C-alpha cells in the first residue's frame, strides 16, 4: 500500500550529492574569476557578481541538505509505523474472530483499530 522507502532514501542521498555538486560549482566559479588577472571597475563588478552567485549556489546546496534530512526523518517514521502496523496485524490475526472487520493489510487504520485483547 505504501511506497518503497528504500527508493526514497536513495532520493535523499541524491539530494545530498546534488548539494555537494552545487558547492563544488560555486567554488569553481569563484576560482575562475580569481585568476583573471585584470583590474578595474569591470573586474570588481564581475568579482562581486560571481561571489553573489556562488553564495546563492551554496544556499541552494544547504536547502538540498535540509530537504534530505527532512526526507530521511520522515522515512524513519514511516518505516516505524509500517513495522507497528505489521505487528498489530499479526497480533490481531491471532485474536480476531471471523466476524471482526479489519482494515486492508498495511493500512494505517490498523493503528487506531480497537480489538479486544490488543
């Protein structure tokens, strides 16, 4: 019923890798203008513009890291709830009679099901 959390953990890893790539791009961008060798107002303007763009890239990289952390935290909770649901289902199968209506396997309604003995 629910998605494969391993796929989503891989997506979180991809987000982190993209953050690393963005930081490296920012570093390369700044380094490319440091060795230009010319001076003046145009050079200063270029330097400022590149530093602002690099700062923006680093900010976006940080957001990638934050998104990956939030996704991983969510997935830990999803996995925990899936395990809880499976445990409740197993115990309910041992206790329930044929007349007891139960949610579909894996459904979150197992978390709020009121069965005598559980």
